[in-house]
C-alpha cells in the first residue's frame, strides 16, 4: 500500500453526491444562501452547507455562490452535498451470550465494545448484525440514515430499526462500552408490548457501577435534566442555561472503598448516558469513563499505597465501569413476570477484588 492508498474501512465508506435544486418562491424574503439551504434541505447541518459553499458546490442561477449571497425571488439554487451511503444491515456470525430465548423474544448479555445497532461510524460488528445472523437472515438490508455530524456514535436514533423488515427489534439500548442485559423482540406485537412496559416504567432495570469517591449517604437520588452538550454534540450534560429532558436516577451503596464506591442504580427515566451524566454531575464519575471525567483518579487519600492502588484500578478500567445487571419484565404472551440476572464482567470483578484486598 502506497501513501495514496488507504485500507478500506466498512465503517467509513466513501461519501456519495446528493444534489438538491430549489427555485426561490415569489414571496421569498432576502436571506443568506447558507441559511436558506439549511432550512430547505431536510436534516442538513449548517456545517455541511458551509462545506459545500467552501468547495464551490453551491450555485445560484448557474454561478458559484458565496455564503453571504442573498436569495431573491425566482433564484434557481443548486447544492451538491457529500453524504454517507445508506447503511447496509449485514448479518454477521458473531457469538452471542444468550440468557433466554423462546419463539417471541430473547435476552442477551451484551459485552463491552459492541454497539447495539448500526450507525454512522459503526456499520458492522453490532448487536443487530449478530442477531440478524442468529435469526437466519442472510440478505443485506439497506437503510437510509441522516448523515449528521453528531451521529458518528452510539447515540443515533434507533427508531428505524423498529420496522418489520429490520427485525430483530431492540426494545431498549445500552451504551457501546456498558455491559449487560437486553431484551429483543422477534415480532412487531411483542416489540410493542415490551416497549409499552419500558415506557410505563413497569419493567425492572438495575445497574451496578464503580464510581469515584465515597458517598455521604448510603442511598440517594439525582433528579436533574439532561441535554446535549453545547460544546460537544456527542456528549450530554446537566444544562446550566438551556432546558433539558427530565431525568431521575436513584442509587444505593453496595460497598465503600478508600477511593471508590460500588453502587447499585435504578432508572426512573431512560435518557442517553443518564447514569454516566448524573454521577459526573454529583462529582462521582464512573471509573474509566473517558467522556465524563472518570478516566483519571478523581479522589485519593494522601497515602502513597492508596494512590498506587487507585492508579492500578484505573489501568484495568478500559471503559466506564457500568453493567446492566438485572432485567425484569412481564412476558407479553405468557403474562409471567420474568427476571434475569448477570454476573459482573471480569474487569469490574478484578477491580472490586483489588479494592477489597486493601480495604
């Protein structure tokens, strides 16, 4: 491979041209062309429009336009935007840790480093890819997604994967590097009934985590809104100026260590990154969490041996120390309430063992 060649990455295929053409209405008020196109093109970001302008791919009446050029009634506007091609849902023979399965649904224990469903930047190797293969699907399925700047992550909206032709149906999701239990529906009716339980908070979800620091109380809660970060669209936060979505997390101390705490957590709401954001908000970020301040030693005693142990534990935490341990729901067909538990993953167990030995 020479310097002009690059290895093909299926997660980042070459973009393709999308051409948009508009004729400004007779009542069109004067407006900058960049603002006009951002309003006219569905899901187009100002950044993508500006890139098209900078590359000379925006034309007004056949002439290359600058961002400051204002649109007038009757103007013919042409814009070429480079977007990622549709996602191909590819069945992949990836081993699954299946806890339970029947003809209507299954429960899996998701490992770390696995995205739940394909998204921009994560087109292969996901839980959906593995499930499609497990269910006997062998043909690829093409899905159009919005090529937004901030969706190259685990945050992409999963609603498109609730379509009949894109079964299996994820009822809920957990983050890429969060481990633990998920329920998947095999048909639309089962999916709808399970989703209803999650929406009505009649399902049971219990997480366990290792957070930095010691808590003053053995039990408590965080009730604070969550919104996208204004500085980094891939992250979330408890907003200071803007409004966010209501979020409530309760926690209970399982065990206390000199510099960290083993927690049990329950969600009253299910916002993206909710536990991670809330724990960071109260200055107890999850150990190993690179997005929310947990990838450094946050609290430490003055004892050199404690500092060394904290650094050693952090070295084992290659991800946020968060596990979806317990999952409970009423089976939509049998009406039996089913509860499943999973062991803590090896990395969390090792850290707890290290801290317990020096407690």
